[in-house]
C-alpha cells in the first residue's frame, strides 16, 4: 500500500484514525494505542507484502531479544558478542534479499570469463521486500546505540515492534532512530493544533507527489521511450528526473512527518532545499538527511572520521560513499554513483574547498547543480552503458542534433510545470506563506482553501489512474 492511492487515503487512514482515537489512554499511557498502531502497520505492510511481513516480525523479535541480552551483560564481552550477532542477523536479511542476485550474477560472469563458459550459475530472481533497507537501518541504529549506552533498552516487544513497523515511515523513510522517538513511544500527547499541523504537512506532501513528481516522472518515461537523441532532450530528461526524485522523495517524507504529528510522533526533517546548496558537502547536509547522518554516526565516525591520517580519512570517506551507493541499489551504476560523490567530496575537502568558498554564489550553485545532474544520470540508468550514453548526449556527442522535434514539443508542453517545480524547490513558497501568516484573517481563509484544492486535485489524479510510482520503494 502507498500513501498516494485511494485505498490508503479514503479507507485505511480514516479507519486507522478512528480506531486509534477511540482507543483510551488510561493515565496518559499510549500502550493500547501502540497496539492499534502496530496492528495497523502490519496490515499496511501485509497489504502488498503478505509473506515478507513475517520476515519483518522475525527481525523485530530478534533485535528486541538480543537487546535484552546486550543490556543484561553490559560491560562484559558477552554484551559486545550479542551486539555483533544481532547486527549480523539484521544485515544478513538485508544482504540476502537485496544483494544475492547481484553477487551471484557477477560471480557467475567472472567464472564464465575465467573458464570459457564452463560455469553457468543461475539463480531464480529473489524479490526485494519493500522497505527492508529502511527498517533494517532502524534496527541497526537501536542495537548500536543500546550497546554504546546512548539509549535505554526497550523491554516491551510490542513497543519495539511499533517503532520498527510504524507505517508512516516504514516504506521509504525517513530513517527514524529509536533514540529520537523513545519518549513518544512510552508517553505522548495529542492536540488539535498538532493534528491540524499533521494534516497540513500530509496534504502538501500529497500535492507534491501527485501534481509535480508524477508529471516529471511522465516526462522521464517519455524520454526513455522516445527516439529523440538530441542534446536538448537529454538535458530536459535529466532536469525532469532531478525534480521528480526531489518531489517524489521529499513528498513521502512530508507525508510521513505529517502522519507522525497526527499520531503524536516527531520525525526529523529529511530535506532542506538541497538544490540551493552552494557545495556538494552542503547538498548532502540537505538531501536525505536521515541517511547521510546515519552513515556519519554509525560508519564514518566509528571508523575514525577525520581524526585520523589523511590516507585513512580518504579511505573512510570513499568507503562510506561506496556503501551509500550500494545501499540505494544492487547494481554497479549505484556503486559508481556513490563513488562519484565520494571523489567530489574529497576534491572539495582537500583541493578546492577554500577556492570554492570564495567563488561567487551563482557560480557555486551552478557547480552544485551540474554535479548533481550528472550524478542523477547514474542513479536513474538501467546500467553503466546507458548512463554513459546519456552523459555523452548531454556533452554533445552521439546526438541527432541540438534540437529535436520531440524535445521542443515537450519543452513547450512542460514549461509551466518546470517553472513551478524549480521555484517550489527553493524557499520562496515558504517565505510567501510566512508573510501571509502575518495577516491572520487572510491566512485563516486562504490556507484551508489551498489545502482543499490540493487534496481535490490530488484525488482527481488518483482516480485518473495516472503514473504513480514511488522511486524509493525499490530501495
């Protein structure tokens, strides 16, 4: 089930809200409501993954049980052993389902090359459980934080399972750490203002998804099916994809944060206008912030961070970014994508950092946009050959011409959408909303009308059955 379909919006969510809020909270304890949330989350996941919900439950119980052992033997070697075993179990599930096909196919290719076709390893394609990358990282963060003493053990298996399976952020993040929501799990308050804030955030996210991300996604699909190999169409495609992935993923994060407010949870912001960044370092402080901070705190810093020799620091940065790329997908184009960012960040850190800081702001923004657009080519391509073909076209090679008939047509057709999308990716809409909020009478009337329009227009797109995938569901 996804947030942007009629079943969720008009059946599942209202039913869950009714059950949740009619469930009592004796003495302010959310125990019974946590049970409702856990049951709703399991139904939400089983709607599309009826078999793999058992895997998720098993992972929850395993991590919860080992958490008790880590806490019981704290300060002894057994505690570290249980921590490592728990993390190994969690990672083994992620590796098996996400990377087995990749590993076997590459090993098979190497063996075929080495032994001239003697080896011919085949494996039935293993389906990837939706959201496994996200909930596995949430489990790992709990296990590691518990071992390091950064959080208390959760002795209630229902509470821990609620944390892992919480449907607002289960499928595509943001990656929520146990330490950030532990207080909300055991004690939380609800209010009309917070409920209204959650509804507002959810509808804005829904509008971003249905009215912007999906339109850009349609254009991306048109390019891939088109025979137009002009320079212009290559650039139209990659700009469209850059806007699609931003609105697609940030929309899901907005909806997750909004639902969190509704149910009394506070999820951290996952995007902060990344396309206005003035360096790639700054870009990754703004894009998918829950993932970049996760790798920083659980991989980069434990490796020594920047408190090591230059050679080791270079190794640490490259390892983190290769892992970041591999986390996104089991294919070489994702590894190259992560490695590409690792190299650029190293260049910024050790070569051009001071020079970049002194450059005009417009030049810094242009540099960031160019680097990010090139990176998205690798991210969206089916393989390295396709990626290099698109980059060649963007560079003026292997093109049919500067302007293609299809490119000109779709540029005119989507011109207004591009303008809205580009402006919407900046703080300008928020600044306008903030100024309007200073006029309470006008804002009180205008805001509900805008939100109602977004909801109606988004619903119309759902009824129409238009292009409606979530990019990060495949990770």
